[in-house]
């Protein structure tokens, strides 16, 4: 069993808020013992939580979820964007994806670890590339 993986913010948010893919995120992360994140994930998780605020998920819920997300990220190895920015740019240019998405993939390549994501667009864009085996996202998203 693999012991380490990279988490992107979509998985971290799914672990800390009730949402459609929370069960997948919980089951998938249970297969690993240790995680790696990029410092950008702190921003992205907070930004995602900001957009979740509604009548059913208020600002107190968002604040609580952010506290939990920060705990997850702080228990992980936090990598700086600077570590992988050159590789991220090269991958982004190669695959015609955002540098932000390429950053997580660059870290996966650098560490030779799986990237766990709920980013359907990213996952699908990598299916026919040399990077396909580095990314895990829900099977039901692969056919959507």
C-alpha cells in the first residue's frame, strides 16, 4: 500500500465540509499515512470555503472548516510554490493547463507520488498523457 500522496485543495475541502465527494475523499485518504501539500493550498481552501457560504453553510461553518483544513495541511509536508514553479510552468506549457494545476502535478512528478484531486477537468486532461498514473480522482468523474 502506498503511504504518501499529494492533496490538492479540492480534497482538503471535501474532507472538512459535507459535500458530494466527501465520502470518496475520506475513503481515498484512508489509504495513505502521510500527505504533501503546496503552500498555495491554504489560499485555495479558504477561497473555496468562502464560496460555499450559503443558508445551509454559514460563516461559522466556513471558519470551523478552515480550522480543520489548516490542521490537515499543517500535519502534512508543506512545499513552497517556489520549489516547483519552473517545472509547473513547463508542464503547463506542455499540457496547456493552468500553472496552478500544473504545480500539483509538478510536485507529484518530483516526489513520484499520487495526486489526489476532485478537479475533473484536470483529471480528464491527463488521462491520455504520461502523467495519467500520477493522478487519482473519483471513477464516476472519469466518465462524466
